[in-house]
């Protein structure tokens, strides 16, 4: 295993300080990040196209929109752990070439069906489920591969940059999809075909990487009980358990904007694909800002930060649901997107930096199972609530659940601690002190 962490040219932290782009000085990560921007732009185009296609084929059904989202993320519940085991056993780069090729073929298939006029709603459901199955295996492998490209010292920065790229693509992709669909008179085929072509760029970048500069962890030999070992390792770590619970609640009830924004655009504001793309873009502006701010992180986040960022995100989501005008809603999506990504990047970094290298694939698989695996449960519920009570209630309900979960997590963290609030004449006028309980107090909790 070759390590270049001490080499300034390779992006050593001592040479790059707190620069938000320091991971890009690593050749392999630079290739990966550049290709990822292209591929993720296509992925976001497909998501917008898929959601719009479902609304077209189903007569604006919120339940159908929630169902296709559930099909796309449902396989996370079953197959994500398989991806984690593959990440720990095999060469991650080779696994990624296979998964990226399969996702490209699925996007191409949907594009051809739409372009030829043969598409039916069940086609979209089947292909969404297939895409979700491959993505479930791909996600933990990609996350574990980041540490092999940059090493531990740059991992927090690389995770932040990955999220910045993801949300930069979210900023570009929906707008391009909206323009393409609008220019084609409502035809979603161009969005799917562009996405299919984007996977070629990722596969090319993986092929051009320098194998000698990858920091490969020792592969885990095939053996019985490896899945149970990953679950037992995570369960034995209270810090990882907290991150998993927050990921599940927020992923299930909070991260359903692909459903709620589409329904707000059509039902509340009575607008078309261009407005849907614009609203998705404003959310992406906030997400990009939150992700970029997270790139300056150099250490593992604190648990209190995870809880606070979760509560802030939940409150902003509720505020979005209470907003009635198009312009105020679009503006409020910016800080909501920022809060979402501040939590997401911090939680991802917290889990990756807290896991042992030979367990990282399985731990990240469990993380994605929690974060995305809850979507099949939450998306249909939020879709049903939005359809029967009104689109704003999908946002209000989801945000309220996140706030309650964050508050309960904060209470759990405060166990065994004494809290004292001091008042001062001069600023800061209020100061909160949190410390460990002593002796008899701790025993009498």
C-alpha cells in the first residue's frame, strides 16, 4: 500500500492548511471529482425527468410519485449491506466500474422507451427499482473508496467536497432538465439519454487513476458472519448508534424534497416543469452553500453539532410548509438546503472518521441503509399526506418529526450531565454550562 499523505504535491494537510480545495491536489481524487460532477449532473437530470414523467403518466398522483421514490430507495434496506461487504472484500475501483456501467444502461433503457413512445408507468417503476438496486451496492463502495484516494488526513475535506460537487450538480442538473423538457414540449427522454452518456465519463476517470497512489486497506477474507460482525461493531459504539438513528429519521421524514417540491410546484403554485426546476435549483443553491462551508472541517464533528444541525433543518422545513407564496417559498428553500447539507456532511464525516478502515465499508453500508433505506417508508407517507391534506402538510409533518427526534437525541446526550445557565450584566448575557454529573448525582439519575 502506497501512501503519499506526507507529500505536499499529493495534498498533505500541512502544506494545504484549511483550504477548501486541498483534496483536489490528489491526482486520483481530482479525476474522480471532475467526472463525478458530470455524472451527478446527469443523475439530477434523470431525477427531475423521472418525477415529471411519473406525474405525466399518473395524472399528478402524489402517491405514485412517492411510490416510485420508494422503489428507487427501497433496495437500500436489503442490498446496501451487500455493497458494504463487497467494498471490504474486493477492489473498490473494479466494483465501481461495474455498477456505473449498469446504471448507465438502465438510464439508456428508460430514455429509449420514452423516445419511442412505448413507456408506461410500470416501466418507470421497474427501472426505478433496478436503478435503486444497483445504487444500493454502489453507494457504500463509493464512500469507502474516497478514503483510499485521499487518506485519513484529508477525508473530512474530501467528504465535504464530494457533497459540494453533488450539490453543484443539483444546482445545474434540475435547471438543464427543466430547460430540456420544456424545449422538447414536455418530452423527458433527453434527460435520460444525457444521464446515460454521463456514466461513460466516470468509467473513463476510474480507468485513468494511478493504482500506486491508492491507499488500499487490507481486504477482508471471505468468511461467515461478516454482516453480523459489522452490525455488532456499530451497535457497540454509542456514537455511531446516535448517527444512525438521526440518519434514519431525517432520511425518512426530512429528505423528501423530490416529492414535496414537485407537488408544491403543481398543486400550490400551479406551475410547470420550468418552475419545478427553478425551485429544485434554489434548494440546491442552499445545499451547495452548506456543503462548501463544510469543506473547511478538519476534524470529526461533535455529537452536539449533529443534534443542533438536525433541529435547525427540521424547523426550516416546517417554515417552508407554512409559506404560501412562490417567491418566499423559493427564498426559504435556500437556508433549508444549506441546513440539510450541513447535517448530512457532518453526519457522513462523523461516521467515516469514527469507523475502523476494515469495517468502513460495512459501517457506511449500514449508514446508507439508515439514511436512504427509510425513504421507502417516508416517501409514500409524505406523498399521501400531501395528496390528501395538501402539499404544505408534507413539509410540516416531516419537519416536525425531525425536530422531535433532534430534541430527544439532545436529551439523550445530556444524560449524566449537569446543566447550568448563568446570567451576566454584560455580553454574553446568557451562558450555558454543561458538565458531567458527579458521584451520587450520577448514580441517582
